[in-house]
C-alpha cells in the first residue's frame, strides 16, 4: 500500500474505533450528581474523557493497521480461504 492509502485507511479505522469507544464509561450530569451546566441537557456526559478515548483508538488502530497491512502485502487470495463453494452444494433426494 502506498503511504497515502495507508494514512487514509488508518484515519477511517481510527474514526470507527473512536466512535466505538465514545460510550465507554460515560455518566450523565444527572447520574453523576454534578451541578447542571446552563444550556446543556441532563443526559450530557459529565466527563467525556475524549483525549483518553482518542488515545485508546489510536493504539488499537495501529494494531488493526498492522493486520490490514499484513493481509494486503501477503499473497493470499480468496481461493486460499477455506470457504464453502455454494455452486458445489447439492441437495440429496433431488435428481
């Protein structure tokens, strides 16, 4: 993969993982018992910890990118995978 492709795929992978980590450990202002910030909803997170979640997403995205790069640079094809062939499937009892 070229450097540009690697950066683009990394950004997409990071963004997906970041969205997966967003709900982890969130407590609303109402649940936390904090004073409500004027103009916010009671369900707004008290401490969203976005920097921590971004760092977690970055570390996990590096691991995912290593796996993606290994698959892309290998000589594997779909024929190498042990997938069932639906064209060879026959139903017994039918002529």
